[in-house]
C-alpha cells in the first residue's frame, strides 16, 4: 500500500516539476481591437478580445474589467495611451521589480504609432515629443528585460486628424525561474529593510 502511495507521490511531484519548467506564453495585439491570450503547452488557457466583448454587451452588462479599460483607452487615444502604458511598465520594471521581470523573455515587441492632428506644425511637435518619451522608455525596458526582436516606429501623418496605434507583444517565462526571481526580490528587499532599520537605530 505504502509503495503505491509513494509512486503516486512521485508521479505528482514529477508532474509539478514538469509544469514549473514549461514556458507560459503571453500574446497581446492591438489593431483596432485588443486581443490578449495566455498559452500553456500551446493550449490557450485565457483569452480576452474587445471584439468579443462588444457582441455580449447588448445581452449582458458586466462590471468594467481591466481588459475593457485598456481596450477603451487605446481606441480613444491610441498614441497617448500607448506612451502612458509603456512609461508605467518601464517604471515598474526598472524601479520596483527589476529582478522579477528579468526572468521574462520578450520574443517580439512591435509598436507602431501614427501621430496626427489638425495642424501640421502641431503634428511635427507632437511627433518629437512622442519620440523623446517612447524610445528612451523602450531602451530602459530592454536593459532589464531580454527583448529578442524590437520594432518601434513613429510616423507623422500631416494629412490625418487623429493618431493611430498598433501593438504586438509576445513574451514567455518559466514559472520556476519566476519563483526564484520573486524569492530573490523579497530576500533583497528584506536585507535592505534590515540595513535601513539598523541605520536608524544607530542614528538615535
């Protein structure tokens, strides 16, 4: 009996270890509509599409979700929304959770922004501002996260009146590597807190 229990335990442990070393893939796309997909073993485990949400809105009213909020902001003002999201993610990665995000590999990052306004001179100025914010933010992100393929394009549209944004992100991470990174992050954070506490005590 105990032998059978041991085999079952070893089987469950092996399954857990296999699960921890299998990459989890995240795919995000925005071109008119936002699509988010998470895959494990190549099987979609989670999928969100703003196009699908539209079809169910007439028959069912849901509470506003994060996916809906992101899709709405990208559609209403894609250029500014993209810049804000890139800045927020970069700040989080670089300043807060550098060790955790270093365990993530970005296989593909494509950002295409078309800057437009009613006035041509304003379009030129806005294009300069977008470049001044976007390119340094992506570079700072690449210093922490391994980005294999990066394509960032900012195009001024002097004939259009409204900007457009196209995004594509494909990233993956191994759960085991993420667990080690989280453990290191909290270990370092604990050491820093302890050193700060000792400095305060010695200063009294």
